[in-house]
């Protein structure tokens, strides 16, 4: 069995490719082994933000509020406020 190591970003890109192949119904044209390989990669997809929150909860003995505050502080959301707030420009 060949073992390969992929970075989180590489796994993310492979999962995006798998999703695209399914969306355009090309996955059915490929051998079953390819689909199985993509499913194995997808199972390994890691949400680094979720891991950070989990580690925070462990480090702070279950202080969820502190961890959520920390997570919100580090978010880099470029979504303009008008997307979330009605009549933002009024």
C-alpha cells in the first residue's frame, strides 16, 4: 500500500475537485477505485478552525465563551456589512 502525505490545503483542493467531478457527473465515468480514493481523501479533510477551538476548550478547561471570543477576534471576514444588515446604507 502506497502512503502519501498531503497538506490540509492539498486535501482541500482534492475535495473541491471531487465535488466538481460529482457536480458535472464525471465521477461516474471514472473507475470505482478513483471514487474510493477521493472518498478516503475527503474523510481526512480537517477543519483547522474547529481544531483550534477544540484545543482552546482543552487548554482553558472548558471555557467555551473565552474560546468563542478568541475565535471571533481572529476571524478575517471581508464580507461587507450590508450583506448581513438590512438597510445598512439608509
